[in-house]
C-alpha cells in the first residue's frame, strides 16, 4: 500500500482502492481516473463494489455542465456533495448498462462539454468536490481527484463504495482476497494528507 503505487496504477488506467474516508466511518471505495472509466472498469465496480457509482468532479466542471448540489442549503443536510444525476444526451440506450454509464462519464469529462451534452435524471451521480480538495474535505471523492491529478489523468474520477457479499460495508479486513485476486493498489487518505503536507513543506508552500 503506497501513494506512489496507487498513482502509478491510475496512470495505467487501473482501478484502485481508497481507504480512510473520515465522513463515512471508514467506508472504502474503488476509484479510477474518469478518462479511463470504460465499460470494463464500470462493470468491475458494479460487480465487486456494488455501491453507488459516482463521478467526482470539481466545481468549475459542474458549473459548465449546469449541475448544482441536490441540497445546497444547510437544512436537513447529509454532508454528501451529490449533484443531480446525469446521462449522456446521445450515445446511450437505457443508460444503466456499463457501456452506457461509461459513455455518460466520457461525455461529462470531455474538455468542451456543456450542459447541452447531458440530460437528467440519469444513472451517473456527480459528486461536486470542495474547492480546497482533500485537505479541506478528507473524503474519497476529493482523494480520488488528488490522486488522478498526480497521475496526470485529468481532474475527475469515478468512484464506487465497496460492499461485502452480505450487503454490509466492507472494512480493511474484508478486502484482502479482493486485493490479492486483482492485484489492486490501496491509497489511504491519511497517508495522502501526510504526503501532501510533506511535499508542500519541502517546496515552502
């Protein structure tokens, strides 16, 4: 388990695991750079993660796509920065297949994408990340974007929470077989924050 190993895996288009989400009591997530989120990656997440498949993006992208937070206020707030669900306006059928969801991600992260390229509701769930990134909100969405940027793979990532076979949320002790079977790299948010702080200190930031 290392940040460098996770970054290299993302660079190669592989799925990784992110641990240490401080807002979800330690839930773990699969993550892949959005630009590499093809049908195979989406199907892997749906099959072995079983959780909600989300597209983590920064606020400027959400603004260009016309996506706002589902609950922008403070009342009855869960703290999850979910935007309205989306679908690609073209190139999909039912929208729920792995290929269709990959198409929606591909359309949403295109450099010239606008609100005209997506429709709602859909089967991809945007997470609009904090402007301060993982240092401001140490959660899987922000961590996935930080790692993806380090890998030189853009500034958006697809994540999916990992459930056990019995439907309960997976914990570190539950994923050993999964990690070994697929050779998955693991990045811990606490380690990422420490690495980020050390890097910034070394550069006098």
